[in-house]
């Protein structure tokens, strides 16, 4: 089981270049999409990042927080019991995308929230 969150933003993030710990990500290319995988040092968890298809749209609740969001990414932390280091990497990745795009809206099991960019 995984912890999955959608991250909605106003711009395209340059995946890898705009992420935290850029040297630790692996790129997996498929016919119709690309996955970015960050394996833990002990190989006991991984964080997967993918660009959402443009046909998928943010919810009305997300649009209330940032009206002009239009690009989405999905982050999956596997397994859900990844521990403190895994969740820290998830949070840092979300913050990196928010910093690039002047903020983000995160939708996940805990609800919908706005993440402001940090200098």
C-alpha cells in the first residue's frame, strides 16, 4: 500500500532539476509516460513522481485555494509505512515543486491544502 498525493501547480516543474536531492532520482521511461523514482538508501521504501495526464483536472476545492492551477503531479510513497525519512522526502519534494511554481495545492488522504513557496 502507498501514500498517494496529487500536487497541482500553475507552471511546469522541470522534473529532476527542480527537485530536492536531484542526484538520487532514477528515470524510468515508458511508451506514454516517464516515472521518477527515488529509492531509499536502505532500499526499504521509494518515492515515485509522475506528471498527471492533462485531461485530469484539479477539484473545485483545489481551485478555490489557487484558482489558476492546471498542471498536476502524483507522488506515491511506497510503502505507506516508509517512516520519518520517507515522509520527509515526500514533503521536501512537494515543497520543491511549490517553490518552483509560486505555491501548490496538495490533495491526499488528509484532505486538500495549500503549500506556499519558500525562499
